[in-house]
C-alpha cells in the first residue's frame, strides 16, 4: 500500500513556480497598466511621473482614481484619504493568507513580499493553497515580483506610446478598463465554494448600493465591512 504523503513531505514551491503562477496576472497587468500609462499622459503627467505612480501606489483602480482626482483639482488631502480608503482592504490580505497557510508557514520576510499582495496576487496565492500547495516565501516573491514588474513595464510602455495610442480603437480602450475586475473575478471563481456565496452576495450588493448612494470609495468600504460581518456571523453560528 502506498503511503499518503504528509503536508511536511510535500515540497514547498520555488521562486520559479511563483513566476510561472504569475503569468495570467502578468498578461492582464501589462494591458491594464498600458492603459493607465496612456491615461496618465492624457491627464498631463510626464512619463516619469506616470511610472512613479505605478512604482509607489501599485494599485490599478486607485491609480485611475488618483488621475481623476488630480485632473479635477481635488485637494491633496482628499486625494490621499480616498486612496487610503480604497486600498485599506490590502491590510487584511497578509493575515488572511498566513492563517490559511498554517502554523508551519515561514514569515521571516513577510514585510517584503506583503507589499506585492494585490487582489490578483492574493487570489492566486489563496487558490494555490486551496489546491493543496504548501506556503512558500520564495513562491510569494516570484509571484509578487513578476506581477509588480509587469505593472511597471506596462505603465512605462503606455506612457511612452502617448495619449493618442488608442484614440483610433475606442472598443479596445473600453475593454482595457474592464480587464482588472474581470481578472480578479476569474481568480475568485476558481476558489469559490458554496459556503462563501452568501458572503460574496452580501458584499456585492452592499458595494453596488453604497456606490449608487455615495461613491465607489464608500461602496468598496461597505462591501468590505458587510462581507466581513456576514463571514464572522456564519463562522460563529457553526
């Protein structure tokens, strides 16, 4: 009879495995970041300024929001608060990922790879753990660094192409704006289970409702809070 390997006997994935795992993210990021680079030059930013936004902020929807706020002449404090509120969900990604990874997870360099925990990187890492892969910091570095570099490269190419690069292709330009939520939705569906459906439904409805009532920033916050509360309630009920 063949022995079933224990969790400790399963090798931890390497940096290269993380790079390979990031390929679907990279394909999406290159196109979306290219669109951001083009939009940034249209808004009056230089190529260097557009790339610097991607290097420092590294958040697709938040970067487009920053462009809109800057173009409208919004105060710097309002812009900063909006970006922080829109991205505060990322603070929860690291603890959630390590909880799923288990007690034997090495966290010595979490301060470094946690910077790369975007929605898509988090979804990919969580999906890998759900399929039985062991947690590995090397894998996280490969996954996060590849996605990060593709975002910066895409922004640089878009900024270099200039504001008129997509003017003759309005359908392509509109499609690029939908790629980021479509990519995250695909990753979400890959790890979806029946127990998570109520949480997702409540979070989605809250997000839509608050977005219509107030703004997209408040919509995201409402979705986060309502989804977390429903998840805690269901966990306590079990």
